[in-house]
C-alpha cells in the first residue's frame, strides 16, 4: 500500500529491482548479514513506488532461525522524516540567501580537501573574494536589491569553478572557494570570477556595477591539517593587497622575505 504495488506485482521479480540503485549494494550486504544470523535492528533504503518516485523505508527484521528460513520484516515509510532531516542539514551548512556553502561548511570542506590532497599527493588553492562597491549599492537601492545582487554574484562565482570544487559565502559580501588542482589552474579561475562579477547586474529595473578583489593562496603540496587555516589566512591577506591596489584584480599570496 505504501508503494502503490499489488502483492502480485512485487513478487513478479527479484526484490532488489525495486531498490534504489544507490542503495542496492548496502541492501545486499544487509541481507547477507541476515542470512548469517545477524538481526537487522534498523536499516534504511529507498524503494521505487509505482508512480516512479522513491520512498524511504525504515526496516526492522529478525534473522531467520535454522528451523524457519523465512524472514519477517517490518518497514515503515520514513520519507517525511528524511525530508525534514535534509532541510535541517541544508539550514546548518548552506547560506540561506545564496545557496552556497556557509562559513562552517567551508572550513570543514577545507580540512577534508587537505586530507584528500595528502592521499593523492596534490596541491590545493583557496580564493578569498570581496565585492568592491557593494555597500553603495546596498545604501542607494535598499537591502532587497542588495540581497538580489549578492545572489547574482554568488551564482557567477559558482559558475567559474569546476565540479568537485567548492564556493562559499563567508558572510556579508565576502566569498571564498576551494580548488583542488594543479597550480596552473587557480589564476585563470580568479580572472574569470573578476570578469563575471564585473558584468552589469540588473536589479529592480536598475543596473548595478560591481568589481571584485580576490586573494589567492596556493599550496604546491598538500597542506597539513593544521596548515589549512593558515592557507585561508594567506588568501585573506592577499585579498586585502588586491583591494589596496584598487580592486578589480587578484593577487597571489607571496611570503614576505
């Protein structure tokens, strides 16, 4: 009843065909655990409904006994609970205005990126982005227009990076990005961001113009976990150098001799 199938339709083929492809491997492992005599105290997976959508089911199933090889499982539809959980995660880790990662997620992902770079023996880069000329727009056109400008700027920043990299809003008109690639990659990304942000933005029938100051810090080799914060700080310092130089440019951090 929960899935919309009749009993005959469910029994017409292997049950695994009704399980979401991303959950099949886990489900097969759980069935093997049951076959070895281990109870399923609680297990979640997605089943295909007759209308083509997917329902999250929460399962409890005692293992079969030697004298009775049949399994008796109890499942309930937990789709609504999963939806609420996803919304809570979204609120906790993403910026509600722009949809980009928030500050907390940015720092978490920076640490994970460093760990991945250590495994692959590659470098990483951090871009620190500050919008030039945003405050006058906010003051002249109002906060609603300012919010619309931030959303558009966020989309343009995100469009300049590749899948697997991360763009975040750190707060106010400050953004950042984590790039995992060769050292030849970050510079062109920063320049694309500057050009994208510099294009006119239409808001409430008016045209606004922004530019960006970007600081870029590159680690040729994977930074140690405690070095990630330092890499971000270096990108921030380089951003201020770009701003002091008139903005609308990017500066690569260089250690002072």
